[in-house]
C-alpha cells in the first residue's frame, strides 16, 4: 500500500495508525513519516494559538 501524500510504500501498514478518515466520503492511507510531519505541523499551530513555554520550546524553529 502507498502513502497518499508522498507516494512511498507504507511499511507495516496498520489501519489504526495509517488510515486517516476525515468523513464518510474522504479518507487516505498515510505513512508514519507523513503522520509525524503532520503532527509537528499541527503542534506548531497549537503553539501559536496557545503560547505556553513548553509548546514554544518543543515547536520553535531551530
């Protein structure tokens, strides 16, 4: 199975971790690397919305 975002093969596919379901008609299978990138992006958004020192340290640009 291939990742919908980066088109790489998904190793050790697990529907619980690799299948993103947005609603009844939209879903995608994504690899762990893209999940990690998406999580980091989302964390940076949260750090801007809720500027606590812990989130700033974790998601500030280095």
